């Protein structure tokens, strides 16, 4: 009986993680759709430096986001996080010990 219960728990846990990962991936990209494979992201500063919006395009090597200066950079964890780290929070990201794009690790230092 314990083996069956553990199996159901493991199955439910795996399904929950898969669902959460799918939701996180979609929301992290932050796409606003304009057409097939095109869109935009909005990145908000974590340090009160404002917001920035950039176009997103799909390439053969992965998605790219456009900086306000017109250059295109490849998205790393997510396009909105890459745009934030490379524009509005550029100098703060240079000082952070975890690198430019910290994802969830940004919250560990706050506790």
C-alpha cells in the first residue's frame, strides 16, 4: 500500500513540476504577439530604473531581443530578463555576485 501511495505522490509531484515549468517558461518569455514568431517583451528594473520594451525575433540559433539602441542580443534565460539585465539594470547586474541574470536566486539575498 505504501508503494502505491508513494507512486501516486511521485506522479503527482512530477506532473506539478512539469506544469509549473511550462507556465514559468511561457510567462518568463513575456511575449506580446504581433505575428508568427514575432513579438515584444517589456522589462522592468528591479532597482527603480524604469521599464524598457524590445522587439523579439526568432532565429535559427534561438530568440533574440532588440535593445533600445537597435542591436539584437540572444535571449538567455528569458528575453525579458536578458533585456532588463542588458539595459535598465546594466550597472547593477555588473556588481551582482550571481551574474547578470539571476532568475529566482535574486530573492535568496533578500532574506
